C-alpha cells in the first residue's frame, strides 16, 4: 500500500503523518459537539474495547471467586501471573513478529526508517536490545503488574476496600469504566514527569529510553522502580468503590496498553487497500525528542504544560525555542 497517501518522509527518511496529532476534542473550548461525536468511536475502538474484553475474559475464566482470592495462596496468584505472561507474549509478540521479524509491510508507515540494530550494545542487559527488553518485561514488569493485581483483588475480597456489584450500581460502574482511560493518562503523566527529573531519570527511567529506536518489546522494558510506580495506577481501586473486573481492566490498559506507543508504525496494513491507525505517534515523538509528550495525547496535559508536540513544523519550532531558552538560562546561571 502507498504510505504517501497518509504521510511523507523527510530528508533523513523519517516518516510522519500529514495530519498532526490531536488530543480528544472533549477538552476543546469553546465546545465542539460535532467533533466530539466524530472522535467518540476512536475512544472505544480498537484499544479500550480490546482491553475490556481481555479483562472480562480474565475475570470470568481465570480469576477464582472472592472466597479463594481472600486467601493469599500461590495457586491463583501463579495462574494470574502465567495468564498475564501469555497475554503479553501473544500481543507484543504478534506485533514484533509481523512488523519486525517478518517485516510484512517493510518500512511502509514506519516512523524511524531503521529497524532496531541487532548488534551488541553495552547499554543493554546481555548486550542485546530484544533480550534486555524481554527479560525486563517478564522478570520484573509482569511480576510487579501481577503483584498490584493480587494486592487489589485480595483487598477487595477481604472487604478492606469498598467494592460494588454491577446489578446494584450500574451507573457508577459504567461511569468509572469510561473514566479509567483518562485516569490512566493523568497518572502516567504525573509518574512520567517525576521520573524525568535528573536523579530519577539517571537511575530509573533511562533504562526505558535505552531503546532509542523502540520495538514492541520495549513497551514494558523499564527499571523495577518504574514498574512499581507505573502499575500503581491500580491503587485507584483501593480508594473508589470499584469492581474486580475494572481493577483488571485498569491494569490491562497499563500493561497490555504499553505496546500502543511502541508499535513504531503509524498504521497496520490489512490487505491491499486498508490500513488501520495505531495511535503510536505521540509516544514515538517522546522517544525521539525525550522532552515532549509525557502523556499519550488523549488528555491535553502536554498542551496545558507547554510540552506538546503534534508532529507539525510549528510544534518543532516551539520545541527548539524551548531548548534554546533553557540553554541560555543555564549559560546565564553558569556565567553569573
Ligand atoms: Zn516508551
Ligand atoms: Zn520518558
């Protein structure tokens, strides 16, 4: 398929979409109800519905009843861990296999013209990006995700935190389900800003940014401290009256959803004529420029706090101006 219909490459071969990225129009002022209506399907499809389905499957088929989860025993904990591993392997692995191993659509729609190099690099565990990324995912990422999941589900079963049933509180739970993606974004933005402070960046978050040219396996390739903070999004369900299914959904948005920003391609081709958008562009720009797009672009946090990059030349100019101003400030401080 011809990717120049949707975007173009610069002189260095980097591809970007013609259309700049846009936060959800529900935050626009004055309100734009028609734009909101047009945007609405993209809120649900494909990702939020997909994670709600995976969460429902886990809740229904994998998670035992509260009489079991009220006891901390290895059986159900390991079962949950194994299923989380398998889901990550299937989802991240499918993108990696299709786009990076088989290279089924070549470089079409790929932002970075290069594929991640498979040469030794001392920045990575065992010297290889993919090995390092997979190790960090399965030895630290999924265990910490599962630990948060177990903690919250156990607390719910014990009655330490309020949990409510869909039959009794349908409006509350549906409202909460719709709110969770926004909460995820707020929590991710706050954690992400925090770990970009110099000390935490050096010791914690630089691990994630080692994958300068990320692939799907980079999604959960983080330092354990970052995993601990990143998955603490589940703590919301220790505060608000919630439901086990929604706690699992929240962790699937974070755990499985991490892949969305690391696909590296703007669209996935389905046959000759169709290419579906991935929503990867905003976080791709974060990996490219580091100090832009701390959130994923659903809620305009970066626009509100001056770090938004939508891929346009104007955003590029604003970013360079910001860098210049900071450099001048640092030089003045050093000089004075
Ligand atoms: Zn990333
Ligand atoms: Zn970062």
